[in-house]
């Protein structure tokens, strides 16, 4: 089946630093990648939709300058959390859009200290 | 407003017993309904979906779900639970189209199956 590889699985960073999360589609071309955030005991919330070769579309309330998304190729999308703060600590998960299904990465647990 | 409710934070079931994980939704128009499972340290996995047709949908790992339009529900069921079914289950609804970019997720229900 289709696989989306997401790295890192866990990261701890200092407040004010930036963290990059990568998602690679291993056996299919992901024209579109979705980025979600999940706070404890809350549901997944769509943050943004990235399309290969164009600007990402951000959901209302998500700061595009803080959460930089790059989708430079059909197999790689990255999310960079810039100037991270403790309130950015969350579980981030990506998903690749396929015609026959929806494939999620394994997620990244970000802790900002 | 579009919404999905999973009224139970946790469901406890003995192995071999039937299980039900509840989900209700509120969307305008015809909903597309999904169930996903999240195992520890792993990504979400697709279980099943309802788009149209038979109200009873069969999915992976022996799970099934019944779409009930009058009750706006899409409960997940399995006739005989396994310990390995223990995981976090998410119900989701797409309020138009099938694209996952329009998915609204419930808060999730933790299923615990004891031997």
C-alpha cells in the first residue's frame, strides 16, 4: 500500500528556534499534501493544504509566516515551525492525497521547551 | 456548523465481545463519512468510508459501520473484539466532495480491549 514517511517522529527544541518536519511519499506522487495538528484530547485540525509547485493554502487562524510549507516536488512536502513557542507543542501529521485512498504519515511529536 | 461528535472518550470491551464506537455528525447536504484508526506511534490508517449505497459498510480488520441518516450517526462496530484492536479511533466527515482536505475529525475514542 501507499506509504508516507514522516520525520522526525519526535523532536524537542528550544523556544525561539525553528523545526522542520518532512513528509515523503514513497511509492506514489503526492500532488497534494495535507498538514494536520492534534492537541491533546482534541481532534485533528487541518492546518494547510500544499500543492506541488504552488503556494500552500492555509486554514483560518493558521499563521502562514509561522508555519512555512514547501512542496517542491511530487514526493516531498515540508513544514517548518519558525520561532517555535511552547504553545506550538503538538502532534503534527501529514497526509498524501491519492485517487484511491488517504495515506497518513506517522506523525511528529513536537515539544518546545 | 459542520461538526462530528464522538461522545465517548474511552470504550472498554472484553476480548471476544462485540464492540461499538459511536459517532454522530452534523453537516449540510449529503455527508461522506470515514473511520480511521491510530495505533501508538503510528500514523492514521483508513478503516472504511461511506459515500453512497448500502448503509452498512464493511472495512478493514473485520470492522463495519452503519450509516443512519435519520439519527445522523455512523457507529463503528465489530462482532468480536481482539486485544490488538486497542487503539484510538477517529470518525470524520467531509461536508462536500471526497477530498480529505475537507475532512472534519471527531475528538477520537480510545478503545481498550482486555483479554
